[in-house]
C-alpha cells in the first residue's frame, strides 16, 4: 500500500530471525533475568545491525522531526486520497489514534502553524538523505506553492 515510502526494517527482521522476540522468549533488545525483569541492553543484539555498536548521534529535535514530518506527510496523502474527509478529521484521528502530539493540534494544524512551504523544505532535506516517507506529497507541494492553509483564520477547516 505504501510502495517505496514505507519499508520494513531489515535489521529488525534479523533480530526476529535470530529468535530475539522479547521478554517472553527471554531475549530481545534487552537482557532479562529468570523472573523476566529487564536487566539492561543486551549488547549481543548490536551484531545484528549494520555498523554494529556504532552509535549515530541524533538530537531529540532531529528524532522528533523525523517522526513528526513522516506522519504529517502521510496525513496529507490520506487527505488527498480521500482516506480522511477533512483536515479536522485527520487531526482528531492522528491525536487520538496514533499519538500525534496533542499540543500541536494534529498534523494539519502543525502544517498551518509552521507553514506548508517550511514543511516541504524540511521534508526535501530529509528526503535527500533518507528518501521514502520524506518525499513531499504532490498535494502538500501544491498547497505550499499556493500559500494555502488547511484551516482559515477562523479555525474551521477549509
């Protein structure tokens, strides 16, 4: 359904194939004692990842942007494809259904507060490195070029 936008993690598939299924199996990303209590990161899992234990330093802001922008972009696609009827429905569904940060009001309120052009610029920067979910949707690009918002100043959806 998502084509090239969303792909499953090959590294996670290797973790599962290695039988590291989590607490009930006694091993996963973490080690567990005989009572099933987590004892900390099981460093053996690093061997299953490309680059092993090499850490990539990302700020909390960079991680938040990657997660939020992917959700925002997909929400716009859902609106364009008729999966959601309105920006309001998309905002309510995202906040209550997938945990979009409520203080942001939902993906469409977030776009309006940030500016569609700025969102497109951020997505393009991420897409240059990561592709897939960060390639801005055509609907969002058109919206940005026309300097449109999803909600008028009165706050009711367009």
